[in-house]
C-alpha cells in the first residue's frame, strides 16, 4: 500500500470496484438524467466492448440496449412534472456468461399494477405466444396516444430469449423504483445470473462516491470517444457549463491516453482500466485505474511525487520547458507532457495509490479534482 | 502557378480539418485533435509545411487555428509545426499566425497564450 495522503484511503472504492469487475470484459454504469441523445452513444460504447465477433449477435445486443434505454426515457418523459423521475440507472455487463443489462427507473405507484401485470404476462408466454401478443399490442397501440406502451418490453423478451427479471422498490408514497434485467446468454448452457440486487449495490457504491458514470473495459480510442459525448452532455446539463465541460473532456482524454501508454496489454493487445466521473457541489472529479507492472509503478511514483510537489507556476514553466524539449526527442509517442497537463489541470488536488493485485501486477489509481 | 498542391485533410471524430490553400496564402486547422498517436496524423502535415517553406518565394501566408481542444501529444506537434515556421526564412510580416478562440473558452485561450509565449512569431489571439 502506498497512499499519497494519510488518513482514509480516497481510492478504496475504485479499488473495490476494480476487483469486483476484474473478470468482466466490460462494465458500464450511468446514473443520472436520461436523454434521448444518449441512445446512439450507448450503442457506440457497447460496440467498443465488442460482444463476440458474430455480427448478428452484436446487432441484437445493440437492439436490446436501445429498447431498454428508450423504455426508461419514455417513463421519464411521461412523468416529467416531477424532475427526479427522469433520472435513473442504466448499466450493462459483458462477462463470460453473456451480456446483461440492468436498469432502475422511477415509476408512479399508480402505474405499478399495470406494469407488473404486463411483465408477468410476457414472462408466462413462449416465443410463439409472444409474437401473437406483440402483433395484438401493435394494432391496439395504433388507437392510443401512448406509442410503444408494452411493445418495448415484449421485444426485449423476444429478442433476448430469456425471462425478464424485475422487482419493485417502494421509495415514496407515490413513487416506486422499477428494477429490471434483460439477459442475453452467450450460449444455451450459460447460467442465468440475477443481478437485480447487485445493481442496487453498485448504485449505492457510486452514490457514496458522488459518481455519475463508471466504465471498466477497453481504453482504446474507439471506447473513449463515445464516453466523451456522454460526459459533455451530462456536465453541461448542470449550468456553468462550457468551460467545465471542456476541462472534463480534456483531462479525461489526457488521463486515459496517458494511462493507456503505461498499461499492461493483455494477449489480444487490449488496454484495460476503470474510471469514474463524478461531481460534488463545488468540484468535478475523475478517478482512473489500470494495471501496471512494477517497473512502471516506480516510474510513475517518482514522476507523480515530483509533479505534485510543484506549485502552479512551476508546473506552467515545466510544461513550457517540456514542450520545447519534446520536439527534440526521438520518441515521438511519449512526450511526457500528458501527466504534467493532468497535474496542472487538477486545481483541487491529485491523489494516487498503487495496490498490489498479483505478482508484478499493481493497480495504479489516480483521482484528480477540479 | 504554384510548385506545390493544396493540402486538404477532412475532419474525423478525433482529428481536425486541415486546409492549406497555397494560392490564397491561407492555411487553416480547425476542429478537435485527440488521436492516440498524434505523430501518425501530423507527420504528413509537417512534411508538407517543410516542403512549402523550402519552395515558397515568400508571398505572405496566414495560418489560422480554431481548435475545440487538443490532447498533449497533438499540442507537441502543433508546436513543432510553428517552430518550423519560426526557424524558416519567413519574417514576421510574411507569416502570420491567428489563433481563433471563443471568448469564453479558457482552456484554448490558455493554450494559445502558452504557444505565443514560446514562439517568436507574429501570433495573434483572436477572441470571437
């Protein structure tokens, strides 16, 4: 254990989350306001996760993601008179057993019996009956204002080929949380995991950290870019906007790209890590972690301990010196500027730690606030 | 007649649009630049400018930037590009750099000011 600050370990939650999800190929969780524009972003992120190589499977997964996501938005929009109702949790996990989508969203208590009845009805039917139900609902829906009421859920059951898991959690006299799981098994023998409770736990862990987004998985550009657009929209939804948004995007890119340069690649050349983004009343933060070897650990320790000892003006002049020097370097890939930028941008502090995972494997975790 | 063709590279989601119009003497780089390995993207641009500086008979050139943002490794190559111009036979009146920024974009203003302080060039920060 090596903490840059004394007292409580500020990166313990990140470490716990990493251990929890270490065996999963990709995990994504978003808590907050839901917005139609996220839909395409969610697809891009999941495509970055690369669910098996078969194109058909990928398409199905994308379809399920969109349906799940839009179901939540629909509920939110229907009850937009209460602002918190458009908020929810959306997560997916890609692991050895398949692709699992969990969501939690608030609904009105008065809608609960209808929803429960519908899901139970869907779960009681085989695929042929589901098709009939779908067609019946489709023609009924033409007569109503509410487009898609129930159709989305039927489609989720049809396309996933599994029962929909759900539970209700009453949080207020008039509001209940609808916990839902859609499961896409990687093969017929794979066990069905129930993650309803676990998603609630994950939500609590992230809430305690004030985090609105968590991602574990591939850190390559293909995965990072769609996440940037979620960040841009989420942070800017908050008010003092543009500059904060730009800064989050800038520092996130710098952090993830820098870290991927120090990452241990796995056999397939993937670079993996985990990060959280969150905001408190007066700051925004990024926590980021990835596996490194002992040699990288010593390098980073030395470099960060030096950088964090400098004042802002010293960092500014170091950055200038490094800029000048960088164009003389032969190594055009590692200019060393990234970490200086990260520390310089972290106006409200940098903490970092290294935790041993296995022999010669460490989790390098860093939190920057601004 | 110009001895060198114009250079046009279309914008992608992580690289900027590059349009160097030799006849008009206008060079523009616009958008965001955050490729993982900026060397791959900037090498042909550096080579182009190096050729241009060798051939051009000092007709005035204006190089305009309008960056949304860029990562540190792109910053390194933008600096290298401007350093090449600084060290060329162009004088300050012949080669002008204009750094366009939104008036409220603190980050890009800061980046522009840093480049300005590092270079002995005609370098104007234009707040839009």
